[in-house]
């Protein structure tokens, strides 16, 4: 990862756009409908650091090299991250191709190397993100505190939200019936019960493209990764970054994790796992073996 993607909250924030012409207008259009306050600067005003004070982001768009360098320096003097159109060397960040679904925003970046490629990828992904996705996100945000209070344990909360995202409440939000969606989500929360834990044995020899879709989804949903030392790095890369990672554990420890309601991905290399699997089955722990495709 050559650049770290980050999302800046815009409510109550100021975004400064320095310069004139179509390039500056394009940057301004990025923020249409956002809650940010947009400040447009031209001429000498854009060269004054005080004009950028308190801004969250600054964009400079100009064909004039002297102006672009001066405006970028002014923004940086005010400690504001700056993007300068078509001048990567002057940029603190690059502008990605954006998919805007309200509460759901996706961004594709190439570090400024190929904006056209980012745009093409955006078009491919945009077709897969339904217009109602933002309403689903808004639904979950509106009840976020209630869900956290009802389900303080992170693994139980993740399991509930994972199921709810494909449930009736999400369907109602997608259709635009937010009142019904909230009612359905509250009802699901009130009736939620702890799910049994699960240990899934996943062949981690690699390469990652040999994994079945079911195995890839298991990695993405796991609360805990228990990994053999030689597990393929590409396979590990399919797991959640915030999942707990452990070295190989005893079958008793795996059973204990499952008893806590956790989903455990046991990433295996070789055949020694069979004894673990037999011990867990004998202990009544739910298990699943996910071999590679073919």
C-alpha cells in the first residue's frame, strides 16, 4: 500500500478551493450536496496563509505555476493538507475517483499515477453499489448507540450487524421506507440471541485465488485468526485487519474461543490439523472444513 486512504468528516468543516477556471469548478463540484462550507479564492487572496486558517482541506487549480506554488505554500503554512491539480510533487494528498451514495462513499485512487484508470475502475464498481446503499448506512448510524448498548461485546455486535445487513430491515431501507426499517431493526435487536461459536479450518497454503468464495467470506467474517507459521500472506490479506491473530493453540483453547461465541478461522498448512479437528468434534464444538477450490 503506497498511500493510506482516509475519509475526512465534512460536517461543520471548511474546504478551500484556490484558482479559477474549469479545473477549480471540477473540484467544487466534488462537494456539491456535502455539509462542508466551500471557500473559493482567486488572485492574491489565495496567496495569504490566513485565508486557509481552520480549513480541513485545500485544493489549488491553476495553469500558472507561480500561483500554484504560492497557494500551496500558503495552505501548508496554515497547516492545511493541500492538493494541487496536475502537480503531484506539490500534493499532500491525491484526489480519488469517488462513488457517492450519501452515507456510503467509495474511493479509488492510484496515487496520482493514472487518474483515468481510477475513473474506469470507479465506473465498474459504481454499477455494483445500489443507490439505496446510503439509506442502509443511515439506518445503522441512527441506531448505532442502541446496538452498542444492547450488544457491548464486539463479536456479538458484528454477528448481529452482519445478519442485519442482508435482512428485512436493510431491504426496507433500500426501498426508502426508513420508518419500517427502524422498526424492523429494533425488533431484530430485541430478539437477538448469542450465536454459537464456530471453528473453520481453511487451507492457507495459497495462492489466495484458489480459495473458494465460502472460505474467503469466512476469513472476512472471522473474529480470531489462528495461523500456522507458513500461512500464505495473500490468504492472510483477505482477513479483517482488526481480527485478533494468534499462533497455533491447543484444541482446548480453540474450544474456549468458540464457547465465547467467537468465529475462529484456523489457517492450516499440512495435515496436523486433523487431530485438532477430531478433538473439537469430540468436544461438541461446531466446525467446518473449507478446502481449496478443485
